[in-house]
């Protein structure tokens, strides 16, 4: 039993690698159909969201068990690259850009490279005992925001609010991709997902309200909106904290 508990974080990491591959297989199969809103696109999106939740749980369990070794860091990054870099990039291309010019592939490619850079920097920092800061938007949260946008578009289509992915909508999605890519490589300190979800009772209540309110308001028809709202809250709070730290540091240095 003790052995299973010790291996639990690695098991969860392995599950995320499997989820990443399953998502890719679903996307490939959906792309063979003429339906822009194929069910497999939606399913792969929700699987990626599930993988992000598993990643947060994985980190929490690893801290609880005191299992934060170098192997765990490397293994987790491989899983993150599969589930939160490759899978969402392929989903973005297939769902948003595939029926347009190949030039649009630059946006998923930029997201993929930025996610790889973010993971490489995290691994490098994790190997240095003196580096405790988390620089750049984490790939699981970045991916949750991007995929939530995809799922929200699918929900709007299901409600007959939009009929297709228009050029204007493509422009909005492209801007969101660029913003997330920039935030991942930004050398600003972000709150860890573990701290954000479990570190503060007041924030936990706020998160619950942010999740439940859109669900009740739209009668569970726009479920992805809750995920998008939580992601935006996280980014705003992290950037706000980072800005305050910088101003405080400048004030101390000049006094």
C-alpha cells in the first residue's frame, strides 16, 4: 500500500501522457469528417481540461507525500508537453485553422514553441535549489484558458448563437493564442496552481462562486465559461502581484 502511495504521483503523470495521445487520436479522426464542430473535438477539449485538473492534483499529492525529486519533475514535464503543448496545438489547428490557409499554422506553432520554452525553463529552475519562483504562465493553466475558448465556441454553436467560425472569431482566437504564448515566456512570477487552488480559504470560496455562478446563470449551457473565468482571474491576480512586488522592490532600492 505504501509503495502504491509513493507511485501515485507518477501514475497520475502517466495518465496525463495517455490523455494527450488519446486527444491526438480523437482529433485525427475528427479531421476526416466535414463537420467543423465534430464531437471528438469537444471530447478532446474536455479531456485536456481533465488532464489540467489531474496535473494540479498530481502536484498536491507529490507535495503531501514529499515526493518532489528530479525524476518526478522531468516525467511531469514530458506529460505536460504531450497534454498541454502538442495536444492543444493540434486541436487549435484542426478546429480553427485547418480549413483556411496553411499560413495560419503559425499560431499553433507559436503556442507549441512557447509551451516548450516554458517547460524547459521550469525544469532548469527546478534543478537549482535557490530558484523558488515560478516564472511565466504555467502550461496547464494556459492550455485550460485556450481550450475553454474552443469549448465555449462549441457551446455557442450548440445554442445556435454562432453558425460557423467566422474570420472575426478566428482573429479573436489568434490574439488569445498570442497573449497566452507571450505570458508563458514572460519572466514574471506567477502564483503556483497549488497555492492558488489550496493556499487561501477566501480564494477557494471566490473560485467556487466563479465556477457556480456562470453555470447557474446560463443553466449549464456554457460550462466552459466557468473555466475561462477562473483562468482570467488567475492571470490577473498573478500579474497584479508581480507588478506590486516590482514596485515595492524599486521603492526599497531607491530609499
